[in-house]
């Protein structure tokens, strides 16, 4: 999959494509329906598929601008890209959501970005997609401008499950409470976070629990605390373990990390890319009075995780 971030190509460089645009935080069932639609259209037209999103997400941009708390994100950029590649998308365009872009008139966004620079021939959007200055752009405007320039536009109806609309907001609420059994059916795939294993403080090794350390963005929405997990990327089969998401208050940590203790595994894998599947939330993160208390809790978490994972 080709990645374009921050800037977009000129029309002369970009091939005609079938595209969709949105936040796509979570890439849930509703998003998958849109992606399936652009893949089907691309197969008919022999055009590549393009997914367009933003960094930061518009809600994050405006939260910072208005000095409000960040809304929380389901997946970091790297996991969004990983999932899109696994879904067979040809190109992921991530636009820099800036003041200039937020104040762009929606008609200009359609003509300058979607048509001239990205050369979109068929655009598929969710039924709630809004864009441009004051969010004036909508499906009707896309259709009206698109017909003038040879761009077809389709929308996709919201998917309802258990009598409720499937949305990223709903999934965030579940993940923030550690309710993975409710979030996963809406996400389609089990909730996984990935990254390259980095050097940590190596304190876990000194107390008998060496960990794989991944950095996470501060606004990741998953509940802080311990999880039973499966680990992918360290061999043919998934490994089992226990992990903690948080900033390690016992050692006065400040960086948000995903630290994973892998059962029966003691290899050096720094720099290797791994995926950590959060299987079940065990407990909230807490500050322990001593390393002995921390060791006892990790031992208890590990026993619970082993029982849950089989």
C-alpha cells in the first residue's frame, strides 16, 4: 500500500481512482461497508482504491485550538495504516488537518483536493460526512459539483446493531471501560495495537518480568490497566501474556506505554514489529507502595491471564 501524508500529489502524478474520505477511527463495520463498496467499484473500473483521512483528526485539532481535552482515539495512525493495508487498499492519503484546511470553502476542497490533485472518479462517503468551512459541505454538494466534473458520488447508510448505530463514539465508550467483548463485534476484528519493540527502563527484567515495550499516543482511548493478551509477530503462532497500558505510576513514569510480559519467552526482539491483541481487561492501573507489591500483583495478573487464555 502506498502512503501519502501531509501533502497530495499534483493531478499529473496521480492516477484516476475510486476513493472514500472520513476519519475512519476504528475502521468498524460501517467503515468496512464503505471500503467493500470502493473495492467493488474499483474492480469494475480497473481503478486503484484510495482512502483519505486526516492527521490530526478534526475533533483533535479543534480540541487543541479551544483548549479542551482530547476526545480519545481508537487507533494510532500506524494501526489505521496497518488495517487498511490488510484490507487490500492501494493508497492511504492522510491530509494535514491545519487551520488552512479547516477554513477552506467546501467547493474549493472538492475542486482543488478531490478533483484536481487526487483525480477521483468515484467517491463513496458515509451518510453523516461533513467537510469544509463551518462543515457546510455534504453529500448533496458533492453530487452537484461532481456531476460538473465527471466524478460520481455514492453514500452508504449507517449500520445498526442491537438497535444502536455503529459509531466510533460508541466503540470509544466501550474501550474506555475495558469492555472488549462489546467493542470487538463492532470493530469486526479483535482490538489490537501494534508497533516496534523499543528499549524501556529494563526494570521488569530485574524483578523477573521482562516486557516488550511499545510507545502509545497520550490520547489512546483504551482503559489504563492490565490485560490478558495475545502477541503476534514473534513466530508462527500467537504467544500469550499479560500487558499494562499506562504511564507506570509506581516508578513515576510519564510516557504512555503498552508493556507486555510474554509467558515462557525471553528473546531479545528490539526493533521487531509486533501486534498485541487485548483479550480481556483484568484491572485498572494503580500505584503500588513497593516493588514487592507490584511483583505480587503481576504474578496474580499472570495467573488470571493464563486461565483466561487457556
